[in-house]
């Protein structure tokens, strides 16, 4: 009886193994069949164009456009680069001059997310929300993201002429920007009121975590018990500093997950030994908070470490890479997305699902609407002071809400490094 029981277990186990193996195999076969069907359809369309078009088509540009459409169909950052474009992009990476902006690619246009303080872009009169439509007389709506970025780099002292649209203008507003070497901005630090510190992260450059640690220790030495961390308009930089800063503020828990189709998922967690501050915390974010700063904001919110106040973030936390192809061309493709501790991808092709939503939205939707309309309707040089008035009003309201949230909570003793 026992032997028969063992035999039945072995048979059932074998059935399960066969089911799993065959099921997995069939799943891969089905996936491959779908791929081959799509390739077959592509070849069929290509042949019909060759045979039926009114004249003999030029196949090289036709195929190149098809490849660009294929790669660009996955998201706004991914693209196919022909050999000339790839050479241009890689040569530009050696250039030291820049504008000091962070650019977002979405829905076929390039929008400025951030203008660094004191940068050539700020001096020329650019500001967040401007849409770049031309660079040195060339339209960029059909240019890929890496090529557009390359067009904005050059030698220090070189000038770039931009055609931008702002507000509700229909005509291009032309600006000439003189490129310069961009210096990493320092965090802005101050005491808002007794016991309440404020740190604004302008950019998460490679040394930003060290800068943040120094700023935080300075505040702690001034008897700061609670903190406002401002990542509004923080759009550029690297992920490593953002992860380190989150670790300084969290005792434990998941900071983020790095997930991709071709890479093993990485779980990044906080370490108690690295915690520098345990006092009450509010994080300020807005629609220009992007990339690494979004990961930091989500880590604080999802671990219930602090309250996120402001507006939904931009939704671009991801990494791209170049994949060289045999003919000297390349794919530039998104290969990693960052997942919040609660399991939500920050980057999502569906705009309503992208970004990190604040626990407290501020200001309310109807706040300063008249100021915004004045800015939107303005043209040329009139736009900037109205934009600043609108932004300053909104920012003041958000900071006021952050202080209100802190006053409603309990204070706790911070831990100095």
C-alpha cells in the first residue's frame, strides 16, 4: 500500500513537471508565433509597397522610418538611430557646454522640466513649461530624444538659437543661448521657523547625497526637529544619490525596485545604520519633479515616513541604454523602470497612471487660476514676470501647507551623523 502510494506520488509529480515544462514551452512558442506573424505582416506590407506604389520607392529611408516607428512606439524616449545619428550623439557627449535644463519627451514635443539657477538657460529667459520646437532653425518634432539632446550640447561659448512656444502663443519665441560648463547646484538650506528646517534639492548630481548629508547635519546642529524636503522642479541627475538620501531618512523598508525585461529585478532596501534623521518630515513635489526625485518621494510616502504635499510628479523614473547593431546603427531603449514600494511603476505609457500622487494635493485646483490665465495669455517678454508671479504664489501656498501638516504632527528627536 505504501509502495503504491509512492508510485502515485511519483506519477502525479511527473505529470506536474511535464505540465509546467510543456506549458512554459508552449507559452514561448505562442509568443514566438506572434512575433513571426508580425514579421510576416511587416514583410507583406513592404512587398506590397515595392510592387504597388506609383513609383519605385527608396527602400533605405522607408525601412529606417519603419524602424524608428517600431522603436518609438514603445515610449517617448526609445528610438532607432542610424549610423550618422549615432555618431552625432556620441560626439556630442564629449562636449562640455550645455544650457542647464532638463528636457522631457512626451506626445511628440519637447518640454522644459527644469531650468537650473544661474544657468545659461535662465540667463537667456527660458523657464519650465517652455516647449522647444526649433534648434538652430531645425524643427525637432520629428527628431528623437537623444538627437535633440545632442543638438543642445556644444563647446563652452558656442551659441544655440532656440524657437520656443510658451503659454498660449502660436508664434515661435526666439532666444539665443550661449552654452557654458554647468556647475552642480548646491542644495538650498534654511530654517523656516524655530525647530523646522528646509532643504531644497535642485538636482541629484553624483555628489548630491554628500551635499544633502552636510546640509542636514548643519540643520540638526541648529536644533532642527522637523524637516521640509523640497524636490519641486528637481528633474535631473542620477538614481544613486536619490537612493542614498532615502536611506538617510528611512530606518527600514523598501526604497524601490528596479525592474526590466532583460534584467533581474533588484530590490533596494533601507538600512537602519544609515539613518540620519527620524523627525517629522514633509516632502514637496510637483509636475516637474521627475526621475530620481520621484523615486525618493515615493520611498518616503509609501513607507509612511512622511507626507507628500503638492502635485502629481512627472512620471519618467526609468533608465535608457544604447544597443549597438551590426551596421553601425543602434537602438536607444528604455530597459529599466522604477517601481514604488507599494508596487506601482512610476513611468507608465498611460499618462493617468504615471507619476507619484501626493497624499495632500496643494494648491486646490481653483487656486490662482486667474494668475495662470494671465500667464498663459501673455506673449514675449510679458510672460516671464507673470509666470514668476504665478509660480511664487503657488509655491508659497504649498510651503504653507507643508508647515501646517508638520504642526499637526508629533515631533521626534533627530539622529545626527
